[in-house]
C-alpha cells in the first residue's frame, strides 16, 4: 500500500490506537526506554492534531494498562511524568484547543496530583466536541467486571431488575458510556494482539496492524490506515 495515500471519503468517527513500540524505538537508537515514551508522547500530539484536521470526532489511546505497573519504577515514573506534563499543557491551552478529555480506567492508583489533573481536564472540557479518551490504568476485562459489579450492586439494592439488562444498558456502565464504539483500531509496531484493549467496544471494529514503531508514526500512516479501513468497508459493507 502506498504511503501518502489520501482519501476524499470521510474518516471514521472514532479511531483508537495502541501506542506500541516505544521501547524498541529507543533500543534501536541506544536510548533509555523513557526517551522512547517521550518520543511516543510527541507522536500522540502529532496524530491528535492531525485527527482534528481530518474531522475525527473521537480519538482513544492506550496510554497505560493495568499490566504496565510490572515495569521498572523508573519507566512507570517516566510515563506518569509525560502524562502530567501533557495535561498541564492541555489545561493551559484548553480554551484555545477546545478538546474534550475523558479518562478510561481506574484512576485511584495514580498519584493524587495526576488524579486531580485528570479530573480538572475532564470537568473543564466537558462542553467541547472533539474528544480524546486516555486509557490510563485501563484493562478491558477489568472494565467489564467493574460494570457487571456495579449493575449487580444496583440489582441487589432493588434499583435494577436482571431482565432489563440489554447490551445498550450494559454499555452505559462502562468507562466509555455515551461514546460511540470505534470503527477503526490501529496497532503499530508489528504486534498483532489486542492486549486487553476495548474488548467490549471493539466488537465490530476494523483492526489495522502496521509495521511502523509508534514514535515514528506520521500523518501518512494514519492516511494509510484510514485508506485500508475504507477498502475493507467497501468490500464487505453495503447491499
Ligand atoms: C507501549 O510501548 C507504550 C506504553 C506502555 C506507554 C505509552 C505511553 C506514551 C506514548 C506516553 C504517554 C503520554 C502522552 C502524553 C500520550 P512499549 O514500551 O511496550 O514498546 P515495546 O513493545 O517496543 O517495548
């Protein structure tokens, strides 16, 4: 598939990305893993801006999984610092950029300072339209279990009846409540796994796996993934 592929078709409404390959990018350059994550944060800025230019309404990124705590303390601290810097910057430029922020995941394990930044970003941006969802201390199975637990609690208290549970109602208990499912999920870095990402929401998504490492991900790669998405849609959709 040609790079710098551009399409006139509208982009998917919701794109989700597993930002993978930061560690390998750093290793190839003889740099510490944290430098790979810093370059990954830059790639995120680049792609979030490009999504806005294209008119993508929702961008969801996997920033930190429930399994990522197993990494070295230094690496975890490095990623948290990048998130903190980004959110401080986003709060500063909020009125100019008009991006709505949501956070999918159990934030209670984050530092109080980072939790507050997430809360402020969510509250101060709730009226904006273009939306970025950060998956932070997020796991797809964990999300489903929490939703089931909450529904069960309400049923036990008599506020819900088991028979009234539908897919639509259940989706409202997930972190992604009120967000439409992603049509396109991109995983760079050559890995072909789902890694516990948006398990419920990805039921009908198109997956595009790409060989580029996330820090090298450029607008042209997004064009390429969207082109692939449209080709698949044209082949299988329609009447
Ligand atoms: C996976 O690559 C990446 C992560 C676990 C962290 C992603 C975090 C960022 C890109 C920075 C977050 C900050 C902002 C502002 C978005 P990996 O480390 O598993 O790569 P590898 O498989 O090559 O080792």
